[in-house]
């Protein structure tokens, strides 16, 4: 085990595993790599990239992430089964340094009712799994799933056995978010008092937020000696989510003295941007009142508060917005800005050259600047996400759109022209509103008879500078598809979002056809 300063708390981010597993739809490899690179720039120590055995696509994206990372350690999850551990190895083949994270449940309810085994069998499986993983890498983490509800004697026995078998990190999850801070800290304290070889591994914690205790429980464990926290950006994760990275990191920073000098390697000024990147890509809005990263987290509304802040900010502000990276870009980006400027702003926002296509982003930027006048940081980031998505195969492209929105005694009418491969086709139609009219035309042009499941318009940016983001969820032949687009014109954004979803249907069909051909061959 590499020696790490005894006060340093390792940040293990599981946004791409526990977080992703809770999303309505899965992310593409490209999107996952983009999030992973943001996490790396944030200074995350270990990035849990996925669960390789769960699907060939997941294995591939874990691999792509591991190959893209330079400083953070990539980690793959596995049950305590040979085939899972081998799938992790498969994903990491040729990667310099990586972690295999293997787990098995230890609470009575999970052992007896879910796994239908005895605790002795569970210990044996855990030991075997850790040993197998150690044949592949010297960085092995073992988790006692549902540790929060595991009888303490069993937990002590399991932790000792996992460390003896070679686990370098042992994780104590409160899988169902059941414990209270004092109680959870007490579990970790008991482990330190009773497990004889505990100094041979890093003790980690992984808390869920079912009772809203995840941050408090994680920090309570750190006070008792845990030195790794597993967490997610914006607190994404199963059910009520996981411990939120920004909350534990900023608490340890702000209350370092109270917390006996613990610290992390997180570059806190990158927190706001990472939160926005994760929210943009996962399509999970950050609640405005979310601690640290919510849009309201540093706003003062009441007269008394405003008066206090004007006299001395610290009256109502324990953290500065700048400390987590909320700052306005002071470079004005307009249609007169050159490629160098855009590259410089993207660099400042933390995007390495090579992780995006400058020509593509720049041409999209110019189109937006023509319409919008001034372009802001968040617009540029949105263009980046969209341009990544556009790299995939597309069949349909919007060529022209004109709409009569409606009014008294006027029926909303749209005319849509699409490029479909090498051809161009036009349809006109009516609807119960302008968006409905546009969607009817697109449905006829693509030939896809989908059911619209969800349609959301949200503002990206604030006030007069905002753009409209449209998200559509479709159901087509029992599968869900999602499309997203941004424009200063929400009807155009709606058309583009629907077309993006139709392109996903098209891609899914191609994959299906290729599969069928292979099976028939
Ligand atoms: O919540 C949990 O117990 C987990 C484990 C796989 C670590 O996510
Ligand atoms: Zn979990």
C-alpha cells in the first residue's frame, strides 16, 4: 500500500457507477469519458468508471475511461464472483494502474434472504474474490454491502479476513442510508478498536442518503479514522442518492480545524464547473437550493440578510462563491471573437485541447453568437456537449423550419424540411400548438410513429441571456429514446431535440440490423 499522509482523505467518486445506475437512461462512452476527465481535473483520486460485467458496452466504456485518465486511478466494480473480477481485468488490460472493487453483502437480511447463504460461505467468497483480484492488481478494494445493518461481530470478522486476503482498501457502506451519524461513526470506531490488522488497509465509507444523513455519516466516520469517502457529484445515486462530493469536500475544507486537520486533494475552484458538466450530461438538474452547487446557494433574498451581507459578507456567507468556482467569465465572447479566444476560454473552463473538435465548436459558436450577441461560459459548455453528441451517425438533419404559432381563430401550422441522407423532403401540417405541428411533420418525414413520453423546456443561463434547452423522451417500439437541443428559439430547439431522438432510433435500428445479420451469417 502506497503511504499517504495520515490526514489526507481519499476522494473516490462513483458518479459513473452508483450515479449512472440511477439515471433514467444510460450515458454513452463519450459522455462518460467527458465526465471522467472533468473529475480528474477536479482532483478526484479514484474514479469508479462502471461495472464491466454488467454489459459489453459498460466494459468498453470502463476501458475507454481508464485509457483517458492520466492522474486519477480508474476503478471497476465486481461482485465477489470470478467472472466479474475477470471482466474488470479484461477492461483494464494494458492499463498501468487500476483498482478492482469487489463486494458482497454482509447483513443478515442480505446474506439469508437475498443471497440465501450462511455467513461462513460469504467470508469464503469474499476471501476468494480478493485473492483473485490481487492476482491482477495490487490495488484491491473490498466492500461489505449493507455494513450499516451488519452485526458488528460479523463486520469485524469480515474486515479482518478481507485485509488478510490482500484488500488494500476496505469499504463500509451504509447501503440503505439507515444509520445515524453518531451510530455510523461508532461502527468505524469499533472496527479500529477490534480488527487487529486494520492498519494494513485504508478504511473507506460509502453512504446513501435515504434519511438525508449521507454527508453527516461520512464525516462522522472520518472523525473516527476513515480515510476514503465514496461520493458522487451533485449527490446522484440510487434512490435518494449518495454522499455528495461537494458537501463533504467543502465541509472538510471549511471545518478543517474541528475535523482534526483532515484535507483532500480536490481543487475546490473546479467544483461548480464539474457540477454543471455532470448535470448537463446526465440531464439531472441541480436543485436550486442544493448545498454548495445550487443556483441559490450563495443568493441572499431577505432584506435583513442583504443588509448584513452588504455590511460584512461573513454575516450570512460561510463560504465564498469563488471558493467553489462560481465566477463570471470576464472575457466577452461575440461573433467577433476568434478561435484563439474560444480555445482560451475552454482551457480556462478546464477542457483540454484534443478532448473536443475546435473547428466544430467554433462554427457552432459563430452561429449562436450571430443570433444571441453575447455568448457566455455555460453556452460554450452546452455547445461542447452537443458537438460531442453530433459526432455519432446521423440520418436526419433540419434544413428549414417555418411556423405559424397560432392565435385567435388561427390553427398552428408548421412546414419542416429535413435532409434525410442525400435527399431532402418537406412536410406541412397542423397541430394543437406550434410544437405539436412541428412534431407531426417530423413524425411523417422520419416514418417513426413514436409516443412522446416527456417534453421539458428549461432555461440555460439567466435572465435575457438564457437559451432554451428542450429535452424530449420518446417511446418507440417499447424502447426509450432521448433527445436534447439548445437554441434561442424554443420551437427550433424542440424540432432539433426531436430530430436528435429520431437519429438515436435510426442508430439503434442499424445496430439491431447488424446484430441480426451476424446471427443469420
Ligand atoms: O451501496 C452500496 O453498498 C454499494 C456497494 C456496491 C459499494 O454501492
Ligand atoms: Zn451504493
